[in-house]
């Protein structure tokens, strides 16, 4: 029976390295340091979510229906997975929103222009 590869040490929680591979047919063994994909570090629930997300072709509405969860929950799960994969959330949009509001307050742009900029148009 095969088990899912663990990626973190059960003692200190640091990342484990795969150092041995073996063929089940001819028993050839290869020892070295091997890398796993970032996806290997995701939990079973996270991997399931990724599979559903991909089969729904990234359509959040379809993911909502498939899993029976709300839009904010889908977004939260995506954010959690992105973080687990080691990527940082881009905060550029938040910074831009503040800049747009400041420009509006200073009279540099009209309310209509601010709405377009906030919509990304």
C-alpha cells in the first residue's frame, strides 16, 4: 500500500527532502536529492479544491456550485492555497484604490474617471 509523500518533518516541521527512489518492478534504487513540486505540499483538502477549480476551468461560480460553498469561501480557499504555495498576494490593487481616492479628493480626476479606474477600465 502506497502512502502520500509527507513534505514536512513530523518532529521539527521543516521541509523534508526526498533522497531515495525505488522501482517496484525491478527494484532498482536511486539515491540523491529530489525535488517535489509545490503542489505536493498542499493538504488533501487543498488538492481536492485545486482539482475542482481546474475542472471548472477557474470559473468561481461553477466552483461554488460544485462544492456548495459561497463566493467568499472560494476566494478564501484560493488565497490560502496561493499562500501555501509560497506566493504573496499582490497588494497593488489596494494601493491603486487609495491613490485613486486621493486623486478624487484632490480634484485631480472626476468621479466618473475614478469609477472607471476602480473597475480597471
